[in-house]
């Protein structure tokens, strides 16, 4: 088996080794294909790389069963049209992309490194008011009076906070007109996280990238935030505001990434097929990283607490979190489970079975049933959404839960 570390310079690139799993096999046949979470009707393009000729040949598109169990895969014939390949020991197969596209000869372009891409994108700076709130939160001796100062110095934020506190979500019998009183009534964490989310919301671009819609993204984020907070409390957490904020911001990197890589994200959005494939799986195949990692990087760039960055960064890792090693990571589990909720524009909930099984295993009979908790989330969304100027989702969580099972091939 050839050592990939010694490949010719024109073939070897650190990004290739990080982004694509190397497979070495006899010509024309792959017995085991180490690529997780393939989905029904997902089109996988791959290529054969001739290390002696340094030529690239693109193979055919394939369809595998949705979520084929690891490591069992179908036997796959690899056609080629330019004559015999070199001896099998010199052939490496790389999965190049996870999406649709024309077949034929192509040039292999290395995916941009995540840090390089985000640094080139020139991440926007948080407003000074948000930065100051984060600084104040590092000292537990600071109270409502101290937190009110940076909010009141920003007229726009002041208006948003007061509108938030006076919404039907909290249901106070009289109008709250003082920021200090608002913080006293609903809590420092609640106001701090609301201010942080408002700041990030105002910074995100709205790229014109096929089916992507920024408002739908924020609708999904709010629903996931409400769920993560409620589920964390169901599992025994006393404070769920950090889970709420982390889930609100779990997808904050997507607009920025789509703006920087519009053609590639257009392909990913179209390949997602209304929820049949997870965006994070498509990103791993295309780039070798996900929007979760990008969001974690952004959180650290803004000097958000490390635990907060980890909650965001791990939201695509539910399978790993469900192992015994991570059984006490309630916060990460709650945020990661929220990521399985259907998106606003999904007609069917393809991950419903996985969500239900994970929910029941984690809840272990405690607290509300899924239907009851979803009813609570739908009601809270209806109360909270007007504050953020968001419309109701096209379909409620309860409707998704009770809908007929998606047709299976």
C-alpha cells in the first residue's frame, strides 16, 4: 500500500489528506468504501488518480442506501474510459464531492482551509455594546446596574431589549420601561444572550445562493434554541439560557460561508434535497470541515466563552455524543439533538426516527413526551417570533411529528 505522505508534490496536498479518505484497492473495484452517513438518492462523484501519470479520471455517480451501516457498503464497479490503469498499488481513489454535477474530465481543486477562508472573509466585529456585556459577564459580582450601562449606550439595543421583555413571551402585567428593571426581572443571562444573538443577527450577510433564505435560517435557529433549553432542563440542568443561545447561533456561519463560496454552497443546498442529506455531511465531503467548526472558530474570534464555542462546535456530533463517554455532556447533547429538528422548508422530516430514538434514550421516561414538549415549543415560538420579526414556520413541530412516514426506496 503506498504511503500517501510520499506522494508526488503535484498530487499531494495537506488539504487532500485532511479532506478525503484514501482508499487503495485493485483496479475497477471497491469492496469497502469508508464514507459515513451516505443518503438515499445522494449522488457521489469520485475519481481515480494515477500516481505515475498524474492524471485524474472522474468515475460515475452512485446511489447508496440511506444511512448505510458502517462499514458495510455495496460492491461498486468503477468504470473508466481512457484505457487500463496502472498497477493497483499505484492507484488511489478519492471521494471528490458530494453533490450533483456533470461527469467527465475535470480539474481537482483543493478545498480552502477553514481558517484561511474565514480570515479572507474578514469576519465582522461585534458591536461594542455586545463586547462590553461579555466582559461584564466574566465577573460574577456585576449586577443589573452594571449590565444596563452598555445596553443603554446603544439606542437600538435598548429598544430591542425592552420590546423583548414586554412581549407576551414573559407576560408581565405592566410595561417595563427601565433596562435595569428588565434585567432584574428576566435575569442577566437571558438579556446578555438576547443581546448577543441580536448583534450576530445584524451582522450576518444574506447571500443570494439558490434556495438559501436567511429568515428561514433564523426561524430554524429559534425553534432549536427553544427546544435545547427545554430539553436541557428536562435532563436536569438548572440553567438553560446558554443552550438557548448556543442553539440560536449554531448555524451562524452558514450565511458567511455561502457568501464566500457561493457556487459550492449552491451545489450543497441543492444536494440537501429538503432534508434527505445533512448539510454537515455534504460539507465534510466537499471541504473536510463543517459550518459547526466554522461557527466555533467565529465564537472564539469574538472571544465568546470557550464552553459556549464548544456547544456550537459539537452540534453536528450527536452520534459521538450518544456514546457512554459523553453521557454527562447534557448541554452538548441538548444542542446536538436540536440540530436534528426539521428545517422550516423541509416537507418531510427524514431524521425523525433518529431524533425520536435519541430523545427517548436520553430522557429515559423523564418529563414530557415528545408531543407535549413540541406543543410547548410551538407555543413559545408563536410568542417569541414577533419580537424578532419572524413569521411562523410553514409547519409546526407537532405536525412534523405526526405526519405520515416518508416514503422509502
